[in-house]
C-alpha cells in the first residue's frame, strides 16, 4: 500500500483537481431481495484517511473494505433499506434522502457514454457535465429511485498511453513480454483506470446524484478500450491484451460494482465473475443486463455462461415489465451493407471493429436472432412486457419490433450523457439507411423511428433517458441537450 507521506493540498488527476479529503458516497445497488434494497456505499479517501461510519435508520455502519491505490484508498460500507418506503442515511453530517419506494409510482434514469475518446479529462467541466446537471435538476423536482449506467462509464482509451509496452495498442502489441514486465504494466494500467474513475466520481453533479440514487452499471468497450472483443486475437489474447483486460476488470468491479473478486453481490449470474451479467427484480419489475464484453470475441458476443443466464431468464416467471439493458442496441438498422462496402474502401477498415461490436453485424446474425427469440419468449406470458434500453452510438433514437402476440418491443437508445454527437451528416446517412428496415426474424420486422417530437430518426444532441411508472403504466422521456425533454412515449 503506497501511501502519501506528506499530503499535498490538492489531489490532481489528469489536470482535474479533486476535493481535498473524500469523494463520495457513491451508491451501488448490490441486490434487491425480500423487499430490501441492498446497497454498497463507496468513499474514496486520500492517503491514510479513514471515513467516518455511515449512519442509517438501523444504526451506524462502518466502512470496512479498503482497496489501495497510489494516492487514495477506496472504502466500502454495505447497508440495506426497505424497498417500499423512502429512506435516508447520514454521512459526514449530511443527510441523503433515497427515493427507494419501488412499489408504485417510480422514476428511473438511464445514461451511457460518460466521456470521450480523446482529452476527456481536459474538457471544461461546465460544458462536459451539462446533462448531468439537467439530471440533478430533474432529481430535485421528482427524485429517481435508480440510476442505470448502461456502458462506457469511463473512456479509458488513453490509459494505454501510460506505459511503453501498451503505447502502441492495439496495432503494435509486443508478443514476448516477461511476467515481470506484465506485472509492472498491470500496476500502471490499474492506476490509470482508477484515476479516471476518481476524476469522474468527483464531478459535483455526478457526485450529487450518485450519493442519492443507487447505480446499476453494465460495462461496454470503452470501460476497457475501444472495440474490446472485436479486435484481432493477436491483440486481445496477447499478454498485454489480457493484462489490459485484467486491470479494467478489477477497477470496474471496484468502482462500478463496489466489489472485488470473491465478494460479488448476489445480482450477478456467475459468482466467479467470468461473466458479469446480472439481474434484479421486484414483483412487478425486472432489470436485466447481459455482459456483452467479458466473453466477446471476433465471432461471439457472449460465451456459454452469458447464454445460459439469458436462457434461464427467458424461462423464469416474468414480472409485468422487464427492462433489457443491452449496452449496444438490440434493434438497429441493416449494417451488413455498410460492412460490405467498407471492405472495398481502403483506409476505413479501422471502423470495422465498431460495426462488429453491434448485434446487427453480419458476423453475429445467428446470435442476434437467438437473442431476439429469447426476448420474444420473455414477452410471451400475457402480463409480460419487455423494453430494450441501450446506449453506445452517441445519438438518441428508438426502434420497434412487433412481437408475435400483438405486443411491441420498444428499443430506447440514449447516448451520450457527456459524449458529444457525431456530425449531423452521419446521422442523416444512418437515418436513410434505417429507412430500409431490417427483419432478422422474418415475422417480426424492425422499424427505426424518430423520438417523439423529432423529425429525424437519429437526434444529434447529448441526452439522457427517464423511465417513469405512473399508476402502473410505464413511459419513456429523453432529455435532449438543446430541444429539452421529449413528449413521453408510452411503453
Ligand atoms: Fe460510447
């Protein structure tokens, strides 16, 4: 444990100055069981400082799990609150209210893509965090019960620049590194990932929400590196690739899930964490998030553990509403034409891994159909409704797929919360392409549609999504950076 002998006045992470003592609490939903919300509270402490106990309605809870990094330690306290009435806790003389009544009317927030590939840490925080600020205002008006972070919680791409062995990633990957070299690389990368999480978790608007709304997160590629899993085996399976994945995974467990290997909370399908798929549910609501990265390869989106989990979910008794959180959109336009065209245009093959990341890639056609059939099965019971929620594309859009029993599968896409959109011309090309539709299951055509109140299929504004249940009925509303909240879409 490398602790600072003399604490400097301000901790710096990539030019961002951080609060002098503690960052947090950051709340993570461990599980929902027996009408209780089981919550992990994380606090990042500088140097040797130890956070005070967290005071809950049941009494004090000490922070006990400490994981050390060069300049800070991460502490965790686990506690439970009733899931059918509001609750609160007190930490460091501040009271934090939780809207944890999940029984009737409730509000969920969904975000994705919290960063950018290059220079994210050097952006003007005011400009960068404008949508986080909107979510804070929303929460103050009507609080959210849960915050779903659906992928790219950090953009770690530049972390590989921190070490000579990984600086050429993923194109120039040395293949003959010693164990010692890889151990040193691991330490550097682990610090790099952790610094990024801490810098983001210290942002005031994010921190405000994270202390009051438990998060549920599922990772996507940038939480590891751009295109992880869709890159050639020569990179992914090399010692350097595996070291990069190990550092990303360890820090994702700590910062996104409040745990380490060996103490994964019960919401995960695989206690070993080889696959990080999870689900939580109440009598009337299920949140289901397959892990589309841990087992991904050039030819597979998920491994046997992930598929087994999805098969079990499709056979389990279905609650009224399932939100299926697919980090990359489950419904999308026909991408095989672009993929084919790309093979013929020299110089743009580097975008191939972006396309291969998608369910709609022609390589993954069989897996896509398998997943759509599982979703159909989940929606088969008369009372069951299922909605897909995704991020990843830095645009807002929505899709529909008619299910066999007169129900509609809605696909809601909200991305990014801080990532800026691509040029409008790209969104229009995508929109034109999407007009042709797609029907991987011949009896269930997919249609991409504009958001309520928007003309074009793809909206080029930063955004977040709210999911609201009123009198038992769910509706979705996008918060758009320039256009404001959309009219609600009934689900
Ligand atoms: Fe992203």
